[in-house]
C-alpha cells in the first residue's frame, strides 16, 4: 500500500508541475505575441518618435485597450509618457 501511495503522490505532484509550466508558458507566449504586435504598430507609424494612446494601438492591432495597457506597462521595449498618461512610445526606434 505504501508503494501505491508514493506513486500516486508523485504522479499528482508531476501533473501539478506540468500544469504550472504550461500555464506559465501560455501566459508568456501570449504576452510576447501581443508585445510583438504592439511594437509592429509603432514601426508602422510614419513619425520617428510618436506617442500613441492605448485606443490607437488597440485599433491598429485588434488587442483590447486594457490588454494594451497591461502589455505596455510590463514591456521593457515600450515606455509610458508619464505615470498618469495613456500614451506609449517604443524605445526600439530605428
């Protein structure tokens, strides 16, 4: 009985770890895809340094404005004009 219990606990722990890794990778991949689309939106703008609002970015990428704010806030490639502002700019300009 002890062997079956040990195997059962090991399987449950392994499944938990696999689920946690899957959720982490899914969130990371979703973030990276959205970040890439947002950076592409900045590249498509004509001006060299342009501040875009979350709504402008959302309209050009089909990503909800709330998600745009979340991704831009976390991205190291995008900066916010000011703490209370809804304007964003890519710092990876060529």
